[in-house]
């Protein structure tokens, strides 16, 4: 299916362009000047030794008006990939955000068919470029920001909102996979989502342990959903039914279930691991610093449950260059041991390739330069209105790891 092991990078491609509530548009390609510097960025990615790249398509730019497609910018990028076959893209068809014309965004009844139509038009045009695609990046985080927390449109809140979003996102994923595979039956879907590990409570508290199990299973929602397994999930099923999921919806996913090609695991040591604690308002799950062993525990959960190849589709560390290098080595060491044990771990992605602009830019009022977060193999440095890509020590360590892994 894929090379024995692939090193990859990814360019942050969050697009949330709705501004009805006075927010600023969050278009990472615009904020980081990738629309202008795309060739430089892809050259740098190739020079890093990466053989693959997670690469997003800005749906809101391509289909600014419903049913009218402008491929001018995308054509250039896809031609680059045709010319440089040594860098294979995993196409991110939907990362975050929808076009402006799709009112109510993900909750628009047309969303599942609209996103699948966009995917189909893309692959009809570029099916010779790559077989790899992600139908929707991080359904969990989409549903969290748009449905649970109300931070992004359509601004729903609570577990009922989360479930409403998930049902729509899941239908969009399945329709997208079916559409792409009807065009290229050999295409390979990399199903990417954020992952979570919740440590058990330190006290013998049955209600807290139940909440921990619920939130742990909630992090598996998207994979369970698209494979028609929600009805079999004894922890998750009663909880989501209590918060609005109907038998009709569950039956739809059972009838339209799809198989996993590759499970894409996104793991960040600062954000993916939680401790279970009791609080006056109920269960509380603060972040704790994760380790590479936590990452391997999550991998083992996927392998045990689904028995499918896994690809680390996002990992990195927000911090100093030394902290990032430490995480690079720690995470690769544990993956190497896992592969030596015969585990089907097929790839590793440093994401983002260069620093990103914090999502809080949308509402913070701060400048782009003030919102740059240090995650990347390349540092974004502002100079004369340009964001320069400055190679840092983490990139050198990454290049050495590619050669020695």
C-alpha cells in the first residue's frame, strides 16, 4: 500500500473565513503567505528528505461561488507534484471551514453532498497526481470547536451540538470516500483525527471513572462512526443517545459503513494527554504532558481495535528548538521499537512544517507576528512585510533522522 516507512511534513491549512460576528478570517495560507510562497515551501519540504506531504486544498477559494470552480492556483501546485514525484501529497480535502455560500456551514443539509461533490471534481481533474487523500481532517476538533465549544460557525454548544456536527461530518466523510473511490478505485483514504489518552483517576471514584471512559470513547467517535460501530459501543452509545443521536442516524451509519484504509493519528504531547480529576462542577480532565509511551499506547489501542495500518499524521512540540528536537528523537525512538516488534506503523509527519499563526488570531486583535507559534522545522521571521522561512536546528535533526531511521 505504501513504502515501508514514510517521513512527511504538513503545512497548516486551517480555513475559517466567516466573519459575521466580527471575527477576522482565519486562512493560514494567507496569514503565512503560502499562496505566494508555495513553490519555495514545497522545495524546502523536498529538501528536508520528506517523501510525503499533507497538503490542503482551500475549498473556499476554489468554489467561492457554488458550483463554479477556479483551479488556477491549485493547477500550479498540482503541476509541481507531477514534476516532483519524489514528494507525494496526501490531499487534505477538508481541514477546517467551509465556503461562504454554505450557510449554517456543517449543519447545512447540503453539506455532505457538497463536500463530496467538491472532492469528486478535484479528483476528476488531478487523479493522476496522487492516490492518497484525507476526506476530513480531525472530525473531533471540527465538532469540538463548532459544536461543543461554540468557537467557530455554526456556533453550537454542548454535547448535543457536538453530536449534530459529528453526524453531518460523518456523512460527509462517507460520501467523499465513495465519490473519490468511484473515480479511482485504487485511491487510499487516510482517516485523520486528533487522539486522546485519559489517565484513570487517582481515587476509587466510579462516577469519575465512567466519565473518563466516556471521554476516551468520544475521542474514538469518528472512527467508530464511519465503520458503523457506534451501535456496538457500550460506553458511547447510551451517552450520545442521551444527547440527541437517533436510531435513524445510527442505522444510516450501519448501512453506509466504510472500511479503514489507514488510520491517521494526530498526537501532540502538550494537548493529547489528560488526567482525570474530580471537581465541584463534575469531572475535570486537565492536560498533562504526554510522552512517547503515551503515543504508543494510543497506537496499540488502534491496532487492537481495528487491525489497520497507522500513520502518525501530525506530531510536533510547541517550544524551544531543543524541546522540539527532544520530542522528535523521543517519538521516533518509540516508533522504531514498535516497528521492530512488527507493528504496522507506516509513517511519521512533523506538523506544521513551518511555524503557524495561532487560531486565536481570529478574535485576539493581535498582529500576525504576535500570533506566530514556534512549532516548525522552519521559523517564520518577519522582515519588511515578508515572512521569511528560516531553517532551524530542528530541521537539521529531522533531516538526519530521515537518513538514519
